[in-house]
């Protein structure tokens, strides 16, 4: 009987537990249904979200494109700059850049050392125009434009023999002067200049060549280059003569990047004491005419090759370079018919007169 009561209680407890668990079992499907409903709702909403995202996505991608548009413009600038540089690059002697890492002090030292080396190579350097007085020098310098000093030296003896003073040349018949100056080229323009400057000397300066820069440049056909030639060689007043040889070499040596003669004069003049200017001009011009030529520099025979940033632009083989040397360095006559004695003592040869074989 006791067992039966116990079993009855156990059965009742089992039924109670079954009755309590049943609701949980019934709620599970409901929970599943609600979860499924939520997923369905999410699934329904997700296409809309995706569509909205898809619609917004192009806008987000388009925005960077608009921001990148300005970035494309700088990309074109280097190409234009490169093209401009390429246009200048072939003319290496027009606007060369200073050696990288060379300070101002190093440049001054290198420039002055080059001048000292050239002074040893050309101790007899002098103006290569024949003259006996300032008047002859200023006329000869005006005539030397667009021709060689040799051609001028071969022509001026006849001119000065017929017109020895400014007064004589000022009163000359232009056609007669033109005939004498014909070998120098541009003889009509040169005739007008030398007659004009002779008249100015006669009327304004009493037939004497002035010794001041501001007076010389007022004369017809006389610029700063001609004025400094006269001041440095007829009056002993320092000046830098910036002719074509001087311009080419100082840029080739990277003393300056300037191309304007007046700016070159100022830039190079700042590298040297004023007392060196006249001889410096002679050294540079002589080197340009004899060794450091425009088209085929004789690099292999150059005494300042270790100091030259442009070494290698010309012939570097010593034997071949020797064949490129001109004037006395190449065993040929110089440009003056009557050179200074120091030049002759150094082995220089006078130039032949006009018409000589």
C-alpha cells in the first residue's frame, strides 16, 4: 500500500512536470515563427537597404573622382617643364648649371686657380689687335665685330696710313673708306661707325679718346665690350671684355649661368679682384681661341682639364687633341702683324700681311 501511494505521487509528479514543460514546448515554435518573421522582415528590408546602398555607393565613388580631377593637372606640369628643359638641354654652353655641392667659396677658389693656371700657359697674353695709340685701338675694336682680329690687323695698316688721326677719318669720303674696310665684312655699317666716332672725338673731345667708360660708350659703334678693351689696354684701367669666347668659356666652366654680357661681366667680376680683370680677359679669350674651341674643344690637350666641369665635351685623346690646337700652340702664326716682343720671345710668330700667301 505504501508503494502504491508512492508510485501515485511519482506519477502525479511526472504529470506535473510534463504539464509544466509543455508550455515551453509550445512556445518554441512561436519563438521560431517570430524569429523567422524577423528574418523575413530583415530579408525584405535588406534588398531595400542594398538598393539604397547601391544608389549611395556611386555617389561615394564619384566624390573621390571629383577630388582627383585637380590632382591630374599637376601631373601635366612636369611634362611641360621637362619639355622646356629638353628644348634648352642641347645648347649646353647657353645656360649650364653650377656643379652640385659647390659652395660660393669653392667656386671662387676654382675660378681663381683656373686663371692662375692660364697665366702660366699664356704669360705673354695681350690684346690681339695691332695698335699704336688709343685712337687706333678703338677703331680696330669696332672693326673686329663679326670678323677675326687677324683680318682687322691685315686691313687697318692701309686705313691708318691714309687717315692717321680722328680729324682725317672724320673728313673722309665714305666710299673710299668702304673700299678699304671691305675685307672685314659689314663694311658699310663699319664705315659709318668709324667716321661717326671720329667726328664725335673731334667735336666733343678735342680729337682725343676719352679715358672714362661713360664717355666711351657715347661714341658711335662703341659698347661696354669695346670700351673695356680700350680702358684696359690703352689706359691701364681694369675691365672685363665679354666677347663670344669669354661668354662661352665662363659658362662652360660654370662660373655663371647668365647669358646677358652685362650680367656675365658683373657675375665674373665678383669672383676676382678688380686688378685681375684685364689680364683675366686675355687669358680666357686666348684659351678660347687656341684650345677650348666652340665646336671641338681640345680637352685632351687642355692644361686646366682637372678643373673643368665640361671636360669630355671635346676630343679627350691627347694625340688627336693636339691636332686641334690653333695659333702658336699648334705651330701656326698668331693674329698680330706686329705682336709684342714678349710674344715673339716665347716662340710666337707674327701674322702675314693682307694678300700674303
